[in-house]
């Protein structure tokens, strides 16, 4: 598990906790759902949060989606 304060989308300053809340609130299931939802505001600039993470550390949108689905975030 990662701390809720961990920044996932550096360009838009969105933390793991904020993204998880948005995913839950809007019942988002896939990466495409998250990217198409204008309320979450992630993945629209440098796009590294969709793949490897900003620092190539694996902290990305798919990780947060998986943690939400498992009830770990």
C-alpha cells in the first residue's frame, strides 16, 4: 500500500488519496474511464502517470485503480 499523500499526477498535483476518492465517487473501473472523466484531472499533460510513473517508480494510475479495487486505498 502507498501513503494517500503520494503524488500520482505531478503535472496536476493529484495525490493517490485524491485519485482514489475520485475513482470511487464516479465508479470508474478502467484506465480509460479515469482518463475520460474530467473530474479526476489526471493524465492529460506529460502522461507519465499512465505508464511508468513520473520518476519511473511505478506509482501510476493503474496502481491506484488496482489498490481501490482491492479495497486497499
